[in-house]
C-alpha cells in the first residue's frame, strides 16, 4: 500500500516545480524602488524566478524580502504565546519545523540552530537573535518531551534566546507551519507507534547529515517535500527561515539548499553585523 503522503507530496512539488521551471526572470518592486531596502544579505541564486513564482501564488513559502508571516504559538520554554512579529525591532530570528520523534532530518535542523546559539555566545549577540523550533506534532511533543529533546542536543535554555513553539493542535500546526510558512508536512497513517521507532530519543545526531528530508529525497527546492519513510510518523519538508529584526525574510533554506552550520552562522553574523534599524 503506498504511503498516504505520496499523492499530496507529488501535487505539492508539481505546482511549485512547474512554476520554477517555466518562469522568466523578473522582479517586483516589493523591496523598494532602489532595490533591497529592507534586507542585509544579497539576493539568493535564482531570486527572480522565486520572486515571480511567489508573487504569482505558485510558491507557498516566503522568499527573500517578504514580510514574515504573522503567526504565533505557545512557547514551552517561556510559558507564553510567542508571535513571529514579537521580534520585530528587537531580534533577528531563525525558524525551523520539526517533530521530536524524527530520527532523520529533524535532529540536524535543530542542531543547526543550536550551533548558531553557541556562536551567539562566542560572537556576543545572544540578545540579538531568537531561535525558534516549531513542532507540528503537539500530541506527542509535550513540554517535557521538547525540553528533553533540546537537552539531548545541547540547547542552553538559560541564555533566553531559545523557543520551542508548540501549536495546541495538529490543525493549528498546519495553520502555522504549512499555511503560513509553506513548509509541507503530513502524517503517515501507516505508522505504528509500537514499531520501535516511536521513541523521540532514539537518534539525536548533532552533525550535518545527508538526509535533509525523510527518505533522503532532495526534490525540495521547488516545494520542499522529501520522500516519506514508512517508519516515520510524518513526512515533511526540511526548512530553515532567517528573518531580520525588521521582520523581513533574509533567507528560506530548503532541501539541497540547506546550509552547513558554518554557512548558516556566516549568514546570521552578516545580518547581525550589517543590520541598521
């Protein structure tokens, strides 16, 4: 029996992928008449195609120069509601989207943010950056589970710049993760909790591994959806979003464009050092 994710994932990829292949270069004036007024980094590769696809409604995720989606969820670290717009004028922010039972891409995504947290200490910008892990599996990812998950990956909660955002229901998670940020995820209905892979602590890798998406399928630049494993509770895209303190997206990294920790740190430092309120 095919996994329940296959049809949806193919449709998701086809819509974004077809648009990316057929677009011609072009750019809107979203960022201001003189160019890129609200951002620090230079435009990413193939930006014109991404922008036209995004503006045409064929690309779900925010791209360079977009305002961050205005969404929020309870933070299990602070016990308070955190909205993406809370950081505007205060902190740059990184977002990634995970579920704690994952034993493939999610530990790598979380570790990437944790490396930035380490560097924020070394580079003296702890108070200038917010690191946000958003779970789309709130039924399993209780506050205790997420705290333990972060502990296993070396997160330092005392620094005050780490947030585990936990939408209250899976439907809420779809609103935040897939609808607002355009990060695909879908529950695998064939997954059985007792198959030996349900323990969130089974694999907490800290390296930058090869599996950016479950199944290792890196057809993600167009839509972000990787292949689903039958022993995984969810199939999902791998995504990290860097937003500056003005509330504008500097980078949306997906699939094969996911940076190494060193490259992510370099981009974050460039934004921190180059930001002018």
